[in-house]
């Protein structure tokens, strides 16, 4: 039984990076097809980003917990100090979807931000990450100037609101089951086993 997942996420969400890793691990046990749906959780963030420590309290404790959980999945969270503006990267993610490289691009952006502490709001960083998955600088520049991909990204956000999704990650499984947050692996396993038995 194929398990189809729509993962609503933002590149600046560390729990999304952890959630992606959990799903990747579970692909060895279940027939999973996952699609990343990029939405923006902090649209008010300026282009240059903001000091994360001044915006969200308790970040040091949160990242210490993430480092502990992430080790099991090979994730090494760095000491992130900047909350990047993710909009441009998310728009490029829509172009990457069109050419069949959204999953690879999403992973590279997550890794660059959470393990490399790179500012994914900078176009130079986005260009570099896109090139890692085979996209040219010109392709990225063109898509950032093309209303088609801006509209595609806006549609993601509208779809999320219609589904009453206000936090990330949110996983919609086979169109009717929902998991919110990077829950423990066992939570995903229990639901996937239930889906496999019932459908």
C-alpha cells in the first residue's frame, strides 16, 4: 500500500528538517511517496533576516533538544543565530518541483541552513544550492522573476489555510490523515501501519 504524504514545511523550520529525516528513514519500511509543499511561516522577516535569539525565546534549549534527536538520523544542527527570509528559496523550490528536483533542492536548503548556518535568504546562497542539484544560475534568476512560480508558491499558502494548517511541519497522509510537528518516529510508524492495514 503506497503512503502518499504532503509535507507542508518552511525551510527555516528545524522541526521540518527533522521530520524529513524521519520520513526518509521510514522509506526502508514503507512504500512512501512524499511531496514537499513550501509555505512561509514568518513572512514579516526582512530580506536581511533577523537575530533569532531576539525573536524567539528558548532557542538554545530547543536546539539542544534537536541535536539530541537529530543524531539518530545523522543530522548535526549548528548554532543558528539568524532567522533567514525563506521566500526566494521557497519560490525556487516551486521551479525545482516543475523539473523534478524539489526533494533534492529542499534537502540541500535544509542542510545548508541547519548544518552550515548559511543565510538561505541570500540569492548567492540559493544559486549555489540550486547548482548542487543541477539547476543553473540563469534558471534560478528566471524563475525568481517569473510570476508563475510566485503564484505557485502563493497557491501553496492558500491551500494550507484552506486545510487549516497554521504550523509546520504538517503531514497530510493519503489525503485524510494528519500529523502535526516532528513527532516521535513511533507516531509515524503507528499511523503508517494503520493506513497499510485499512486501505
